[in-house]
C-alpha cells in the first residue's frame, strides 16, 4: 500500500471505531445505564470525546419513550437543527437541551406505565380470541402470559397459553410478591399476572396487553393508575350465550355459573376507560391496537 492508501484505511478504521463507540453510548442510554444528561455533560466537557460527536437527534432517539415524531417536535422547540452534533451546540441551545433532559424528557415510569393496556370482559365474549389475533398479527404488542391453577385444555401450551402451576407454586409466587395482580376467577381457579416480564417489557419501551378478569383489571388500575382499561362487549346477551355454549369447553352447570358472573361483570363496564364491541374479531383487535396507539400518543405527546 502506498501512503495515501494507508491513510485512507486508517481513517476508515477510525470512523468505524467512532461509529461503534457512538452506538455503545446510545445503547447505554436506551438501557438506562447512562443518563442522557450525563452524556451531554461529557460532550460539553470535552470536544474530543465520543459523546461530543453524537447528533442531538440520535441522543434524544435513544431515550426510551421518545419516538421520531416527538423528537422532531422537541428539536424544533429547542431551536436545534436536525443534523446538529452535541459539540456544535451554542450556549443557549446547550441550556435549553439540558433543561429539557433534566425536567421534561420521559422518565422510566412515565414512559413505561402509560403503555399498559388491560383487556377484560365477561366470559366467552372473545377475549382470548381477540388477544390471540393481536399476538399473531401485531408483534409490536407484548402479550402477558398469566399463571393459573386450572388444568390445561386440549391444545393449550404451558408458557404460551398460561403458566400452569399447582397450588403450592402459586402460593409461593404470591408470598414472594411476584404478581402484579391475582384473583380467584369463576369461584374456582386462581389466575395471576407475573410482574417481572411486564416490568422488563415496559422498561424496553414496549406496549403490553393484559387479558385478565374484571377483579384483576381493578387491581391493576389501583397499582398503576396510568394503565388503560378496555372492556370487550358482546353484540348481544344472546350472542354471548351462543359463544359460551358453542365453545363447548364447560359443563352445563359451569356455563350457568359463568353466565351469572357475566351479568355482574357487564354491570362493571362503566368503570372502564373504553368499550369495544366484539362483533368481528379482526375489527375488534384493530380497535384495541388502535386504542393502544392513541393512548401511547396521548401519554407521550400530551405531556409536552
Ligand atoms: N385476574 C386475572 N384474571 C385472569 C388472568 N388470566 C386470565 N384471567 C381471566 O380468567 C378467566 C378465565 O379464563 P380461562 O380459564 O381461559 O377461561 P374463559 O373465561 O373461558 O376464557 C378469564 O376471564 C380471563 O380473562 C390473570 O392473570 N389475572
Ligand atoms: N367476533 C366473534 N364472532 C363469533 N365468534 C366469536 C367471536 N369472538 C370469539 N368468538 C368465539 O366465541 C367463543 C368464546 O371466545 P373466547 O375467546 O374463548 O372467549 P373468552 O376468552 O372471552 O372467554 C369461542 O368459541 C370463539 O371462537
């Protein structure tokens, strides 16, 4: 290699190394191992630092809870051009950015809790069918897998449909505080929402959907008031009865018991933030996902 070529190779290696270092900083902010304010301070302290070469836009985008639309709006308000790097900020821009990062950028709780949506409704209204449709068609939505003491039905897979536990293991999880909520449903089996996977998903900025009963929905609202509660309704009472009987998974006696619970549950619909009628599975699923999007937008943009 002649000298100019050696220079070119060295320069391109240095560029790759700098790109990797910048990506590592953004990743650390995204994982909340490093705060965006610390990155700004490091950049301002030394124009030679990797942090100084970060674009403001990329730094903002690495903050969980900030999407491109909101970032563009924030930058416009801070009067910082999209291509600006941290090292190139004027004094007033630095002050405005610092003030935003310290006081107005989303915090862990704000970005996490707002994306928790609970789907509840009476037995056989189609909660399972609608949430399965969402799981299969909207991979961006994280579906919580509940734990239960009831026996698996044919075709149900442990860890996918539910975590099927015995009473002792369920007791242990209650004692260890591992449930966000739990309840005895239909006066029979216990069902609960394991908390750690939800905290993890929310911390990663994902939307989480819980398909649980009404007692559980109330407990979630109590524990996390920011959660959005959606009530799934049948097109009519007769259709609900038809669906329960048509599913054929319960004895006549069990069906009676569930229908009497359903009457009480239908009366609770006014406690919910939104109501969705499940006439058509795809349309109902779309409506629920749309509500999650709208809710996310309100939570994120409404705070600006
Ligand atoms: N509180 C609570 N309820 C749950 C949970 N998981 C499922 N359920 C509810 O338990 C009820 C019984 O569910 P399942 O045994 O699948 O029977 P289904 O009612 O016939 O669908 C349904 O109303 C579910 O919404 C959970 O983690 N917590
Ligand atoms: N929109 C719908 N139209 C017709 N049948 C439906 C619809 N949604 C669900 N079902 C049927 O109703 C029955 C009960 O649905 P399921 O999802 O098990 O209810 P849930 O989980 O609320 O108890 C199932 O047989 C399902 O195939």
